[in-house]
């Protein structure tokens, strides 16, 4: 299962880490996802939801 927000579709962003000598190495910025039980179509389901969607009340927790 991909680490993508069930509500808004937020996914990892990619960039570079820069050392003191400015050498670039690839890295990824993961979204703050929580695995929670939500209600979808009247049935409980486990899904990854970002904390922004949880705080905004975009999903109903089971």
C-alpha cells in the first residue's frame, strides 16, 4: 500500500540534502501520515490520513 493520504492524495516529495560542502544527495520528504480507522461507505476501514486532514475533520474516525 502506497504512503498516500486517503483524503487529499498528499504523497512524498523529493529533493536533495545538502552537506556542509554543498554535496547533494537525494532524499524524500514524507508527509505526516497516520494509519487510522475511518468510516467509508458506512463501513470502517484502515487508511493512511495526513494530520492536516485529521485536524480539519475531512474524514470521520471510526
